[in-house]
C-alpha cells in the first residue's frame, strides 16, 4: 500500500478571528524570493517624488485692503486665524485668514507708515508708527470702523518696532533706544541702552521662555541682549553686516534667528555669541523678515529678491521657494499658529497665504489617504540619495531675474575664493590661514 503525504492547513489560521477583522496574510520575507523588490520600491519613490512636484500648488489666496506696501504682520497668540497687518498707508487691518474676511479695519491709525504691531492680552492690539505714537486698539469683532484708540502713548522719536511681554502688562519699543512701557502709564518706565551705543534700533523681541530677556538689532550691525530685571544691556555682538529682523525659537529658548543684509540668515546660541550655529544661504538679495514655525523645525524668510523661502532647521541650503509674477519685495512673513500656512506681506499691498507644504491636500483626508501619504514620504526619505529621486526633489523653478542673480552671485563668490587662495599661495607659509565661514560673521563681542 502506497502512503500519500497530504498537506493540511488549519482553516482557522487563514480566516479572520472575528467578523470585521482583516484576513490574515502570510509573507515570506526571504529577500531571495523577491528579486525585484528594491527595483519596485525605487520606482515607487520616483513616482512619489514626481507626484509631489506635480501637485505642488502652494498659493492659496490673497488678503486685500491696503493701498500701499505691507510693512508688518503679526499673529494673535492662541488664535489660528486672526492676523493683523500694518501698511505704509497708515492703516491697520485685522484679517480672519480661514474666511479671508476683515475683522476690523482701522483707517489712518498712524500718520505715515505703521512700523510695528503686536497683540496684548484681552483682545487688544498695540501699534506704533513713524509719527512717534503708540496706540492701543480694541481688537474684538465689531461692525463699523474704529475711530478712537483705547490709549495713546506719545514718544519722542519715530518707532521702528514693538513687542509685548508674554504675561505681564509690559511692552518694549525700538527707536533710537529700547524703552519698556507699562500699559497703565503714559510714559516709558525704563530706557535700555548699551553705554557706547549710538545706533537706531530696528527691531526688538522678547524671549518666549525667559520672558525678562529681550533681544534687539540695530543699524550699526549689532545684536544686543537686555535684561529688564537689571534694566541694562548684558551682551552685544557686532557683525559684518546689519540685520533686518530677528526671531526667537519657540522650542529652543536660547536659539535666535537673524535675517541679514548680506543675503543670509544666521542662527545663534545666546550662550555663545562669537560664532553662529548655522548659516542659511539661498537668497540673492537682502533678507527682510523671518519667523519660526510653532514646531521649531522650520522657519520662513522673505527677501528683497521677491521670494518667500521655507527652511528646515539645521539645513543651510535648498529651501522651498515661493514666488508669483506680481509679488514685489517681501517685507514681512509669518507662520500661522498651526504651522500649516505661511503669510507674506509685500510692496504691492497684498497679504498672500501660502501652504507650508506645497503639495499638501487641503480639506478632509481619509485614513487610507493619510497612510498612502505617509508611505510616500517614507519612500522619498529612504531614496533621497538616489540620483534621479534627489534631483526631482531638489529642482525648483526660479524666475529668470532671481536665477541670473544667483548665477552672478556664485561667480563672485568663486572668484573671491580663488583670490584668497592665490593670496595665501604667495605669502609666507603659515601667515595667512584660511578662516571658516562662520568665524567671519562676528567682528567683536562686548559685555
């Protein structure tokens, strides 16, 4: 009698344990059984990178209302949709970003341009201008135009910037000196200045974590740290070129971001100000504004080269670039509080809304779509060193003037490097040592 071996499978292994459960699947993970797995995965990564660029439509819409250049933007703490904008026409508008409507419109808030905006507690808004006045406005939604401010704080010189303390009823202003004001008093309660300083302060910001620490930048290429408890400047650094904006990191309290006139952005650790921790290079003209994402993982910058750029923290090159034909020089740029959108204000009088991630789908995303998106992201990250995938991910279309300016800038920097190399070659050995790029930024540190 012949014995016949029969393969038997227990049906319970191949059926769902309970109604509604997924059907169990068995996979052989031996790589020799799947000879084309890597080729298939690379093809999927390539398609994911192409789809990312195909669906990259970052522009969402524009918030109109101003008749002159936008000078300053400010977002309301604790709100996802409320943003204030100030213009050269002297007007201030409170926007609802999600509905793209005006909450309040203050015509002629200042004579001349509005140079600074910040929100105070209890739905109030502080504005300052070149008319040497600070005004406190009610920012609650109401019908009809606002005629009168709640308070007016007169100053002695034009103001360039304003920032409110995180918890106390105090705010700081920047003019020819840094002044601390109390909301309940009509005059400044203290003046902060460096003993040998004669500069005009262009921007001032409170630290978000150590709320008594204040940072400022000035027209004489300085970045200064103040402590409002001692009432004096603690440290100051003089840089190669002046800075136009500063922003404190929301997640690393000691990290500050400076937007410089030399086309670069710099992050500094305030515990060690002699060298920047990172240099961010891509702009081809002066960087006029910068702002951190609430996550602290990326930040936005706007420049004189008419582009908005979104940077990954710690990656000094290859940012996301946004531009339109009509957008002029970008003077202000901020992230929204949910880190999904970026707002930019430019010389053409428009506040533009951009997606922080260009190819992100707006609207409701199902669980299946979310899983597919996450899978494509992991594929792109895994295959980013592949030549084709990396090239598609890095490639960005630039307007012709920006592309030509970048090309010219590269030529100039290359020729400068060649000149330094030749100079070093023709001097005595050891006399002319090459200096790291980060060592050239700060000229002097003063305490």
